[in-house]
């Protein structure tokens, strides 16, 4: 079954509105979650690292005031795309690490959110 | 800079074996992972190497040579459902750190 839950799976919004995307770790605690962005036929680009109880760490070139990240609990991180514009249309995916068979670095991904800004 | 190089496309027939190579140049390295992604879907974890050598998981195996900054994913007994994009990714920062992805290899399996 799913290890990381992401909601919504698809959202269509008008230009200028804000959209919130939720990422939940199921049956495990995630002090760190990651947010990626993916354009069609391209790779995943890391946007930011979400840290529980502290500020997110943004990658170079990612506007922190545009993409607000909140990690208020050990199982939930949210990404809010503020004042969305058509160029923000993309596939947004979150991930979290869950230890498996003694291996710490296995990242499990949510199902992704396809954002379309009209 | 940081870069991961992998072939953009690979084509093979059902039942065959295919190898997807990945070379990397990154600041900081804790391991090399492989992910599969079908169109419109989320990446799915396949394999992870932190040390040199071969890791085998069913039909999939992954190899790493840290001295050569090189790894590969080996897919055996190819099936039509294996048609997907395959990404190599380097772990940075710590053992539970962020992933830097390659550009992906599109594998097309033909009957």
C-alpha cells in the first residue's frame, strides 16, 4: 500500500489564486520531507527540503515566498503555491524517507499533484 | 556543478536484458538510487547502492563503482510493463538527505 499520501491529485485554478498541496507519511514519522517539481518529459527538480518544526530549505532559484512550505507535524508537510500563474502549472511531488531493512535512504514518493493554472 | 548522465532512450524486446548506465559528478555522495516512473505516475523505488558492488532484487539489479563515479541498473527478463522512465539519483547531504536526479532514460519494450 501507499507509504506517502499526497492530496489533491489534480487541481485546476484561476490565475492569482493560491493552492495548497498536502503530503502525509502513513504509519511512520518523517522529520524531513522533500518537494519536487516535474515538467512533461523532464526529470524531477528538487524545490525544497521540508523540516519539521523549522524553516524549509529552498534550492537555488526557488522563490520561498512563492512556494510556502509548512511542516507542522511529523506526518504532514504542505506546499502552498501562492498567487499561481500559468507558468506554475506542473506536476508537484513530495517524498519522505522511510527506513527499510536497515537502509535509511529509501525515499518514497506521493502520487503527485498535477496543477493547471488557467 | 553537479551532473548525472544517463542515456535518454533505450529500446529492447520482451525477454531481453537491458543495462542503463549512470555516471555522476556531484558535491557529496552517500549513495546511488534507481527509480521507475510510468507516464503520469509517481516515481517508485527500485534499488539503492551505498557501497561498491551489485545489489539484486528480483529481475532488477544495480551496480555501483564509487571510484569510477558510475553505476548501472540491469533489467532482466523484460516485460511490456517495464516500459517506463528510469532515473538514477544521488543522495547528498546525509544518509537521509536530498536526491539529485538524472534526466531519466525512457525504456521502450517491444513484443
